[in-house]
């Protein structure tokens, strides 16, 4: 009887070892898969952050470009007004000169 329990214990431990070996390889594979999944998620997160950073940089650049464009447009409008005023003044001077010439011609005639 003593030997029977010993044999039964050995057979039980043998089955436990076989079960542990089989389950251990599956458990290790699951751990590897989880680790790989975490690495992929981490890489994806970094890529997303990088895309957001680049998008933000593009938006800031576009904002600066639009602001500069608006400044240029306002400056061009201002210059057009100045040129128009100068042209008006020049036109007025030309008219005065014509009148003087006409008046001199009338005096001479």
C-alpha cells in the first residue's frame, strides 16, 4: 500500500508536470503577444503624437502666412490710396500749370 501511494503520487506529479509544461508554453506565448501588442500600441501612440505635432506646426505656419498676407494686402491698399492722392495732387498741379500757360498766352496775344 505504501508503494501504491508512492506510485500514485509519482503518476499524479507526472501529469501535473506535463500539464504545467503544456500550459506554460501557452502562457509564455500569451505574455509575448501582450508585450508585442503593447509595443505596437506605444509605437502607434508616438506616431499619433508626431502627426499631431506636425499638424499643429502646419496650422501655425498657415496662420502666420495668412497674417502676413493680410498685412501685405493692407499695405498695398494704403499704397494705392497714397498713389491716388499723389496722382490727384499731380493732376491738380498740371491743371494749374495749363491755366498759367493759357493765361500767359492770352496776355501775349
